[in-house]
């Protein structure tokens, strides 16, 4: 899972998303418009459920 803030000033999120898709087999990539690197704090109601959904879809590690 690769998450980009659409308004980041560090890189080009569209190019980064494409690069991740091209080079990481099975990559899940999301771009969140209107935020930069602060996406976890700016829009937790979107990012946290998305991450938890992704985690549930993948192998669970026994504790």
C-alpha cells in the first residue's frame, strides 16, 4: 500500500503512483487530493479506515 497526498511539494504524486504501480507487484496506490504529507492528521477519517481495510485483505500474522 502506497499513499500519496495530492498536494505534496516533495514529489509528483501522480508520477510516484505510476512508478509504484510499475515497480511493485500488486501495489495498491491511493492519492488523496487536498492534502500533503499530513494526510494522517488532516483526514484520519479517510486514511485510517482505508489502511485497516487493506490490512484485513492480507495475511494475518498470529500474535
